[in-house]
C-alpha cells in the first residue's frame, strides 16, 4: 500500500484526521465507482496525452513563471508570479474542469452537473462541456444568479443550462444540495464536477492531482531560471484550496519549502464578517468530508464573508486542514482592504490586474519576515477582469 504523505491521503481519503467520505447512502454507488476507477483512468497513456494536449493547445500551458522585478524590489527579495491568470477563461479552475470532463467521458457519462457560487467554476465547466459537446447543467442559488449576471450569461452562451436553487438562503449551499439530489436521481449517466479540493474522497485527491500541473511547471521553470528547482516559499490564496494544492503539490514533501496559505479575513478575523476558516473553524463535516468548518457551538455552518467570491467559503479542503494542524503549512489571512490595496499595488508595479482572490496572496507579503535571500513563488490564481466593478468602487483609494 502507498504510504500517506502530505501529498497523498490514505486509502479512505484521510489526510491525518481530515477527509473521508461522509455521504448519504444513496450516493455510495456513484462515489464508489469514481473511487475505484479514477487513478487507473487518469494515468492511462491516452488520457494523459489528451489532457496534456488540451492544457497546451486550449488552455495555453505552460503558464509563464514571471520574475516580478519591481515587486521584488519593493520587498527586497526575489518574487516570481505563476501566471494562472493567463489561462483560457482567466484562472486555474479550467485545469480541473478539463481533467474531470475527460474522466467522465471515459466513465461513459453523458451528462455533467456542477454547482457554482460566483459562477467561476460554472463557467470553467460549461466551457469544457462545450468543447467536448457534452450536456452541462449548473445549479446556482437564485440570489447568486441575480448577483453574478455576467457569469450566468457566459454559461448560457456556452450552452449550459443554469438551474436556480430556490430553497434556504438561495446561495452556494443550496445549489450544492440540488446538485447532490440530481446526482442521486441520475446515478448511471451523470458525473458531478466539484470545483475545488473539497467533497468526499476521492475528489480532494483527484482535484489536487489535476491542479498539480502548476507545481510541476514551477519546478521545471525555476530550474531553468535559477538553476534550482526548489523555491524558499510558495504562497497561494485558499478558498477551498485547489490553486494552493496545485502550487504546493510537488513541494509538499520537501520540508525546505515553506508553504504559505492565505485565507480571507474579510472585515477582520474577529469581526464576525470573515472567511478565515483555520482561525475560526472547528472539526466538522461539510460537503462530504471531515475538515475544519466555520460553525456555531451546535454545529450550524456560519455564513462567511469575503470581498472575493472565490474565498467566500466556510470550509477548507482536508489536505489544508492537515497542513494547518500539523504545522507543515503557514496560514495567514488578509482583509478585504488589504487585498484591494495589494491589487492596486500590483497593477502599478507590474501592469497586471489580479483577481481579488489572488490579491489576498499578494497582501500576505506584508506580513512575512523576509531576509532578502528568498526565492518566492506566488500563485496568481486568476485575472481581475471579473472584479472590475468592485475595483471601480474602491478607485478613490488611489
Ligand atoms: C475560485 C477561485 C479561487 C479559490 O478557489 P481555490 O479552490 O481555493 O483555488 C482562487 N482564485 C481564483 C481566481 C478563483 O477563481
């Protein structure tokens, strides 16, 4: 049996004490099928060929590893940006969407379902379904459909059916419930694409493996530019944790590399309006796995807050809960205001408008004690076009 490491969960999907599969009885056949087949399918020669060809020719990989000279000068150390913002559709989510849709096809599935909050994962999934000519249904809270009109329009243009979730708070949690209900009702022909390193085993491991192309490229690119394949630090923002898992993956079992995960502090960690899960959460079950969850004493999930839709999530993937608990990862947080300031700073210094999520990772540079000898790689998970309305509201700050 494979040994567990920080990289790999055990055969039941546990990273330390976090992970597993906590699902209704009626989902067992679907999750079992995926669990018994995902590794064989993913590492088939033809699968790898098609996956990597699409990453290259459709997504535009490898994404550059860019030495940000003026930013480096500001912090008096070397800072490289891993440019996931240059991917087709503008973020890292497409890596996982391609992987899962190819896998679904090999499982003989004819229908793809997904849930989305802000719509980023829905757009990535709808994109790949259009490419592959496969039916796509995206569940989305009714309230989110109103708030995220441009992404709803994108999904519809791409041929997806967007179904409103009208129960409860009419947001992500309710959309997830609808997607799970759909999957239970369509066990043989449907694959459920989860968008981050969350959900029941094997999703966290599967998504981390699809996103691990990020750190695979970083290693090779650093080797070429610096002569060494290991950086001193890798910094990434964490919502569910997929861009961080991808950027950390090939460094997880390299103890010399410091892994820095940055959560959203919202209005401040203790303001009651935040999404800093490791600071505020306790062990609990969310979205099918055991992890850290922001919850009340009696286990009610707390409504999170972040200015960035992608980090506005009350949980964190089990790999990250384990990195936090074991001390292997350093967990920092940045407030809404810190993130906006860091975004404007990057625009002026490097001519890059970052996503609000990625701006949290940039903001964490201010909190790090730097000697000047570091080689820092920061995962710029996405571009800021989608956040322009928010940035426009903050324009008076600059
Ligand atoms: C969705 C998203 C995130 C957060 O998701 P993770 O799974 O934590 O990576 C971060 N950055 C961008 C640009 C996103 O779209």
